[in-house]
């Protein structure tokens, strides 16, 4: 096996398998030769200096890098501005951009080999690329100004691609990236939207309902029993028509297709925190916005920082490499942040099928059919036949099939909204822009420097109807009968959105005092069905617990907001540890478990109690669910979430099934023994030994990976970190309306592994530190000249 094949295997592991390769690599001598200092190809690809001058067809602009490799770009014309932004992205993150583009287009196998064929087949069948093309066509017609800016950005990316040596990853995989296109940028917007809203939970729940019978509702309640929704005082009115029984509904396709589809959803733990506090509660009398989105933690990070000085205003914050506009950040008028709303914007359909036809509303129709060839490096190419219905793509595998409708498979106006945010001059402008935010469904928080605050659920949320009655989206619909259709939705075209929840009827609040979002239930009784994938309330209830206390004094300040983002109290432990102490003699297990009796429930690196709880909880889940789910042939990906785990009562019906523990106390006793054995085997002494940040590059090589280090936090704390999937706070930002923003990135802004800014923020992030997002320059400057 040559060095290119070795690297392909590493890429497969991270992109498709979702785990690191560990000891997979045994590099050949030729591979090592490529890293010979001052001589190897890969070394040479990292040593080009940044050019001092670059020609631009759009006129002058200046790009200055600060000491964290964050570009400040200034220009008197927006096209010139974003041409320079494209140049920065193409210089600093080109491989990351190309990798995500290949993922979404189903083109990984062309450089990786046959091991990524499953991924390519899924993305080809969903046809995200066709949706991006439809989006680009619509944008050119709807908003030529923004389309022109996107074209200028694309040209800037390609100028960097042409001017400079390719990043080392291209040298290692021995291929050159294709030119960037505007549709590629829109495709990357779809990628993050899919990560946040692409869910086949309906199919998994159908499998669970069939397998578990009477215990299904106990382990998988539709609604968690808590009193910490985002809008705690909202009274939108109950949706009486949504209380229907789905027990007689179809169970959908078999487990094989369901499990295959589920591998292409977001990693476990993706979510976010955000809150906005009004000036009546702050020390300064001005609002404060805080946001820390929880996404996959990678090397380099998913976000790219930038500060832009345009002809009319400045804007700064973060975007995704490949997307020109600041997505989370601030301008001279205000600041904004996002969390995932958990809305249900994907439906599945079954059809009566006869060869190349499917039955729809009493007649047979031909599938929209197209053959697509997937290129495979060092292997035979594979042809996939894409088929579509009136609802969207038909996903087929090994004789099973299901139709899919997803709001991202049509043209959206989100690009217009994000561009407009940068130009907004206050809350009214911001609210108007939010009307165009079609995808993904998010909870946005905003404050302006005039003292206003705003919360709103964004994105298009479908209204489903069966026999004229509004129904929830958790059914597998009969597509042949036209059940659950989305009126006004045109897959791979332009939608009118007629049959979607009106903007005014989506939850929101203006000048509400303070609002906190942590992916929990939005309101108790929404006017329309919103979703079923809301997070457990652990983070949300803790945020409100502290905000309720602090705002009562009326002197909240930015330091408090940073403390809140760093808060590590785990309310799972507050619920479960007292039960454990009542049921089992933890002192008999020795250290660190004997520390649980006096522990403060804080998941901090130097804590013995935090280590004991984390390892016990792992073992407790195993004892509660492993044998019972194995007995019905369902893997651990089907296990209940932590809300059920820590609240499952001793008399739960689950304990009456075969292959399950006799009771919760019995499960706790066995789990404690297993946890003690694990701690002894691993040699862990404190939580920091267990809770290690180990962020890997897709190639999982030591010179590309970030250094490992301990950190605070857990999957359920406000300071959020999930060690098993490397998901956590991907960007922390606190913005007072009367002062400087403080921020930190989990890594570095530069994608060059030999750069001093490749991981220069990581240690601060792991320690919970921040820096002021100011204008202190310490890096190179590029002057863009020329013009039409």
C-alpha cells in the first residue's frame, strides 16, 4: 500500500466513520520523505509567503491579519470587499472547503477510494448538488446584488487557488481541487443545514415502537416533563388536533435502511447555548448577547473568524469557510447568535411502486430518473440511478425504499438574510431580514445598541395535513395517498411556502427582559406542531436558574456571561447521585467514588467526584440498556437519552422485561462495580484524566492534530463538551452593547498546520479563557488593486 492509499484510509475514518484512526498508519519511507525539512513536497507547500499585492477586477481593498490570523478586510465596494474575503478563505482553508464540497456532491470516492461509496451514494441520491444549483438560479433572479457579491467572492477563492501552492493535504492525496463556484458556497450552506436539521428520527421511532411495545412510551416520551422551555410565559394555545394516536401507522422501511440513513445525520450532541439579557437587568443599562454553538470540534475548526469594513458599515464574527458572510457576530448596530431550534423539517413517505412507476393520488406516475456515475479512485466507477417523486428523492437500498422531503431541497433566501444582517441598523431591520431566513430552523437572539432585544424561531416549518386535519410530523406518511404533503413546496425548484407556518405564528419575543435557549422545548403549547427532537433541559434549566438569580439584582455584566458559559454544574448528577447514594454504599468502591457524598456536581478537571459520576453514568447506561436492547436486536444508537436514564423510576415497567435489570438499585450496584474496575484499569484519578480534548484532523496524523489537553464540562453542562464524539462549544462569544466582544475559538483560524495560528486559541478555549475581538494587527497585509 502506498502513501496515498494510507492517507485515503485516514480520511475515510474521520469523514465517514466518525472516529479517529489511532494506530492505523504505518507510513512508508516515501511518505516520510515528503516531510523532509526544506525539501519535501508537503513542506514546500507550507512555505510560500503571503503576497503583498494581488490584482482584483473589482477595485482596491486591504486585507490585514491580526495576531490570531483573523483578517480585517476593508473596501469601498462590496464586491471588492468580498473578493478579498474569498482570497482569505482560499488561502487559509481551501482543503477544508474542498472536502466539504466533495462530501455534499458525493465525490469523496474519487480521491479516497471505494470505502466512501456509502457516503457518496447517500449524498448523490439526496441530490444536494441539484438543490444548490436551484438555489443559485433563484438567487440570481431574486437578488442580483447578492449574487454579484457571491460571484466576486468565488473569483477571490479561485485567485488564491491559482496564486499559491496548495495546502499539504492536497499534496498528500495527490490531487488538485477544482475551481470554486457560487453553487459550491450554497452547497456548503446546505451542509450545515443538513447537520442541524437532517433527521430520520421518525423512522427510528417506528422501529422502537414495534420492538419495545408497551415500554416504548416510557423510554421515549414525546415530551420531556420539565418546566424550563425557552419561552416560559408564552401562551400560544394548544394544538388539539395533534394528539392523535400513531400506534396504527406504518412502521416504515426495515431496520437496515433506517440504520443506514441514520449514519448520515449529525453527530450526537450537536446543539448550542445562547441568551440575551436586556438593559434593565445589566450593570451598564445596555443589553448583552452570548452565544456558543455546539458543533463537531475539528482541526481546523468549523468556523472562520473575520472582520469586514465595508462601504456602509463594519461586521465581525464567524462564518463557515466557503461562505462569505458573517453568520454569528455583530455590527455597529447590534449583535446576534443562533441555536438549533429542533424543528421537524424532514418527512418520509412510502409508495405503491410498480417498476419505474409509483402510484400517486389514484394514478401511476413515472419517477423522475437520472443515472449518475460515482468515480472511484483505484477502483471501478459505480453508477447510481437517482429517482424522485413529487415530494423529493427516493432513497433506495437493498430492496427497501423511502421518499424524503426536506426543506433544504429547494431554493431558499437564507443567503439574502445573512447578507442583510450585516447591514441591519437595528431591531426592525434585523426582524425584516429574519423573515427571509428559510433554512435551517434556528432560535436567533439579538440585541441592538438602542437597548432592544429580540428572540425568534427562524426557518420554514411545514404544516402537515391528513384528511384536512393538521397532524404531527412523526408519522411515516402514505405518499401514494398524498398524506402529509407540504403545500407550496417544490423540490429542486422555487417554493411559495404557502403551506408553512406563517412568520407571525412562529414563537418569538421582543424586549422580553431575558431569553435563554439551549435546544430545549421552545414553548409548552405551540400553535402548530414544531418538532419532537428537542434536547433534554439540563443546560436550559441551569442557564435560567442562574439568570433568574443574577437578573434579580439588576447588575449583570459581561464577566457574569462568561462565567455562565463556563458553568460546569451537571443537573443530571443533581438528580441521579442522591438516588445512587441511597441505593449503594459508594464508599466501598474507594476513590474516586467515595468523593460523591460531598461532591458539588461540578464537572471540572481536578474533581474526583466528577470522574466518579462520569464513569458510573457510562456503566449505568450499559447495565440498564445493553441486554434489553440486544434482545430486540437494536444497537446502542437506539438507547434512550440521559433524561430518561437519570429519571427512570425504580418501578418502571422496563425492569419487568426479560434481559433487563431487576430494578434501578440493582443496576446501580452492578454499574458501580464496573465503573470501579474501569477507573482502576485506566489509572484515572481526576476528571481531567478522563475528559480530554483530542481534536483530530481528518488525516489523524500527529503533526496535523491538535495537542491533547484536559477540560471542564460534560454533555449536559452549559460549558459543553462531549468527549465521545468531540462535540462542544465551537465558538464562544459575549457581546455587550456598550463594550468590546470577548471570544475564543477551539483551535486556530489558520488551516496551515505549520502556522503559529493553527492552534493558538486552543489552550485558552480548554481553560475557559477569552480575548477581546479588537483590532490589534500582527500579521501580513495584502493590498488588492486594479479594477474594471
